[in-house]
C-alpha cells in the first residue's frame, strides 16, 4: 500500500497557529482510499455547508488543497477513490466526501448515530447535514472490535485499515491504523489529540516539539467527554514508542510538514 500525506485544508482560528487537515491518500490494489477528506470544492462554492464553525476556524478557500484537486493532480479521477474512512464527522473531516460521489464512506456506528440518526441539540449545532445531503453510500462499523495489536481492540474496515475506537472528542471518534509495507504502521489519530507534543517530544524526523497551549485548550473545549482525553493521549504515546509505528494527528502542521518532507 502506497501512502501519501496531504494537507486538505488550512485554517486560521484567532490567537493561535495555523491548523491543517491532515488526510491520507492510500493506493491499494483495489483502488484509492482516503482517510478523512478535509474540506471540499462544494464547501468553497457554498461556505454554508461548513456550518457556523467556519466563522471560528476561518479556512482558506484553496482548490489546490482539496482532496479531489490533489487526486487529480496525481493523474487519478474522482471515480478512482473507492472508499473514504472518516475519523469522525466534523465539518473539516467530512467536507470532501461530496467530491467523490461513487465512494463508500465509512464511519463508526456511534458517530453516525450522534451526527445523523439521533442528534441532540449540541450535535445539531456541531455537525453540518448539508455535507451529506447528496446521500452518499455510508457503511457504519459498530463496537470496539476484536483484540488487535499492541493490546488494543480494533474493527477492520478494509484490508490493512483498522478503526481503533478513541471516543472523547466526539461520541464515535476513532483513530485509523494503516498497515504499509515500507513505512510500517501509520496511526492517523484524527482529533484524539491536537498538540502533538502531548504524545511525543519530537517530530518523526527528530525535531523538538514545543507545547502549543492554546491548541490544548481548544481540544478540551471541543471534547464531548474530556475524561477520555488523557487516556487517548496515553495510548497514542505508548503506540508512538513502539518500533515501526508512526502516530500523527489531524491538525498539527508541524507533523504534516515533517512527514511530507520525508
């Protein structure tokens, strides 16, 4: 499996650093797979699709950073993307799915329940139903799954791609593990952590990481279950210490830049 690290959206919330939308593009024998989808062309054409959160996050409108723009730049088409595996359904992770109408979109059953089937008042403010109004083919995955690697439980989504449930940021949030032949095990932690220095003192290339306290505060502000955050951080810290494992999150630009540079 060949994997590309993409920035599918740059955002500029006030009083903090630029945050990115770290997306994986996986070339598999059965077609292309995206892990998260970032912001999409239709979000830029109609910013209301992003909901009220767009006023806080202040995303750039840059077609070159959409997943579809980067897929096409590599010589593929939208139809080549067979699956999109979401860490969760916040607007900056799901917006790009509308650019791939033939893809099957994967999410956890808990996330789909809270965002789509039984949203409470807070969920109706948080999630943007416009982003799935095109009625994509959605496949949900329930439960903690079977005993996996590193003493964790996981749900196999596709061959070599596994959900690792990590609720806290949202009810059904999950990290996504991707097994590669040349880069070892990649763990896309999504929003289970915002500031990478919470799980590692240095980037994959060894550069020292300073604390970004405002990102830590923002993570706690956005969490639906703050008690779960510390446990998620500890799990990611342990995984990152394992040989052949690379952990990265959705929004820390330092980690994305480092991995792209490698």
